[in-house]
C-alpha cells in the first residue's frame, strides 16, 4: 500500500464509488483523482463534481466522451457486424476500453501510479478495465475494492457512508430492482426477477423502447447514407456518429425495436441472464449488412463473417487494446473502402426490414448478368454444366 502515491478513480458519484473514494483515502492513505465519463448514459454527470469536492478531492475530471465513444469504438465495431453469441450487440463491453484509456491518460497527466474501479469480482467489467489498463500502461497499479474489502452488501455500504459522513442521495419513489448500465449504444438490465431465466421481464422495466404491440400502426421509413462503412446521413441530413446513435435510438425505440432477453456466457465462467435495449444498433446492423451485400466481394464478405465471432469475443472479453484486435480492425477497415451508398429501411412494430439499397459507384450487382430475362451474352448458361461436373467429381468418385 505504501507504493501508492495517487490513484485515479472511475467515479459515478453513486453510493458504491463514493464509499470507494473514502475507503481509498483511509486504507491506502493516498491522494485520489476522480474521473466521471459522459458516454450518453443520460442524467446529469456534473453532480459527481460537487460530490467529489465535498469529499475533499482537488483534481476532478468530468469528460464528455460521447463523440469519441461513437466514432472510435461503436462505429468500428459495427463495421465488422459484431454480434456476441449470435445476439448480443456488446453495448456494455464496447464502453469499457474507452474508460480504461481515459483512466490511464489521466494517471499520466496527474502523476498517479494507480487506478481504481467499482466493478465487482464476479463480472466481466473488472477484466475489461484491467486488461485495457495493463495494455496501455504495463506498470500501473490497479485497486479493485470489491476484491479486497468486506463491504459486500448495500446495508454495509450505507453504514460505512453514515459512519464517515458521506452524503447518500436516496431516490424518491419506488427504487428500480435492476442493476442497470446505459450509454449511447444501449441500456442493460440484470438482477431482480431476471435472475430467474424463466421469468418474463416486466413491461415497466424497459426505458428506451415501447412494446411492439404498442408501437405505431404505420411504418416509419428511413434512408441511411454510408461512407466507407459508416452512416454519415439520415434522410439526407448529415449526422455525427453520436447524433446517428441518438436519432436512431429515438426513432427505432418509438417503433418497438431493439429489445433483447438472453442468457450469456461471461468470461469469468458463469452464465448470466440479462436484458438489453439497443434500438440504434439493431437498425445499424441490419442496414450495414444490406449495403455490404451490394458492395463487398463474396469471399471478402464470407471471410468477415468467419472472423466476426472471434472479433466479438475479443471485445466481450476485454481485449480491445490487444494486438490481434488491432490487426483484425485494420483488415475490417480496409474492406470498408467500397462500402458506400444508401439503404432504405422500414421500421414497424419491432421489426427492421430492408426495402432498398443502392450504390452509384461501388455496387457489384450487375443487372445485365443477374437478370432472368435475355442476358444478351453476358453469361453463358452452358458454362454451368462443366462447372457443376468439376465440382461433383469427388462425390461421384
């Protein structure tokens, strides 16, 4: 403990991290720097500054990272059509490498030799934060209080807060029974009745989406413009990456799109049931595959699909800053140079339907070859006979 001179704490201003802040001061007898990230989770982040000041913190960082999050993390991931275990769009996973990066940057700026986080010892986030931190600064010390202290219940945390004069803002009305995490890409729900995989989520749990049954009876159409694999316009209006996510979340959520209820395999070994709302991501995945179907060579598209599960696991397990993920990203980004054009989607009662796709300069679809009408010599159908016999040879033998 005597080796720790200053620690940068990922600080939300809530009960857990406020207790951690005081605990670090008392147990490690070190200076604490707080870092609060705004990655689109909703609500005010500035109150965290006031709470940190009240606890005697002199170096306080409250950073708006929404554009960086969307541009440098979410968009690159969607260029790969990334899905974990066939369903999960990695909304929580993709936020952690950005937070780890900023923790290390602040440690370097302030002369701190340690970082700390509030992730528990049973989840994936501890792995993601710490793998990222070690990749970016191998000599960093990491303090994970949930793996050290005995404050393992809300009652004990509240008692510690009261004992040390830590102000705790009690929420009025009915408290949510779920553990929730939100950012520009998604909101997640765990705990409560969701710990029973047979129990259906309560309707009032969902925050961003209406139920498909309550969605409008008329469809909503959107036209998405792609440039090198990224959405740059919605209905002809230029949008920044963060604006794309915000707008699609609003429109798709109003049409009942983006709900997910899964049991996933955590990296630490256990199965976990979680529910997610990812309205924008659901639309983005469907539309991106549509523009790629028009502009990507067959073998390039198939190779991307083969590598995608590995890429998804790297993100889920916390290896965003690994050399293998960077190598895969270079390949993926190279494949996107020709992914330009427009996709028209229809949103209706929980469904995303692609109803049009076009690319003036990069389309590989040739109507003269694909047509069932007279192809005027563009394709000699007699050539197919030899093609089939050569491919059948090993099976005939």
